[in-house]
């Protein structure tokens, strides 16, 4: 019994370190004929819903936020990790298309998405970034869009984490949870 105590303690410790829960809710709006095999990951901080990938929502929620300096390190971590985490799904690096801290019109944004073999956008929105005492509360809503359609194919809400956005582990945990939900909902291959 004494030999089991350290193993049990380590198991509890490792479980406690996994602090990104899977989405509380996910919803598929449409199901593609085949599993999605590519997308570009974009990250924004916007306190409201992003229900469409159209000019109105681009101006309100995405323009100046998907490539700003404020969360550049977190976006860079996601860009560096996503190609490996989502494999065999091809994850396009936004930095190869869009300059950091540069303003893009909706037309320029759409032109940037017009890349060979890029069909989808995985948009990660940090809705809350509130301090509760000494703990930051962050909630993320994720949308999967066909780049040519304004309505999302899929959305997941309820990913939360009190971790430091500047840490690679925070990006890794978030992307892994999103991947599990996309696989579970039959949108990408595992």
C-alpha cells in the first residue's frame, strides 16, 4: 500500500495540470461530404458572438485583432504547434499570409484566405479575460468556417483556462481540446 501512495499522488497531480476542459457545448451546423483536411487557425479577443464570417463581423470582431501585437506571442505559439497537433489535417500558418500589426480591409483579408488548398478557417475567440481575485478567467469560443460561406460549419463553447497566455503549454492544451472535439464530432481525422 505504501508503494501505491506516490503513484496515486502523481496521477492526481498530472490530472490537475490538465486545466483546459473540453467544450461545454458543441454544435455542427453542416457536415462536409468528407472530413476537413485543412484550415488556417486565427485567434482574436472579442467579447461578443462571432456568428458569421462576413464583412460586418470582420470589421467588428476580426479586423485589427487577428494579427495585433497584444496577443502575438500566443498566436505564434498556436501557429507553431497547430501543424503538429492537427496532423494529418493541414494547418496553415497565418504569418505566411498576413503581416503582424497591419490593417487589412475585408477584401484584402479574403484575398489572403485565397490560398491553394486552403478551404477552411478555424477561428478561436477569447470572449472573457477577466480577473477574479488573483485568477484570470478566460473563456474561448471556437468556430469552423468554410472560407467561402458566411455561416459556421461548427462551433464549440466553454473552453476555459486560467493559465498564462504567454506559455506554449496553454496554446497546446487549448488546441488539443479543440482537436478532440472536432474528431468526436466527425469533422477531422484523428
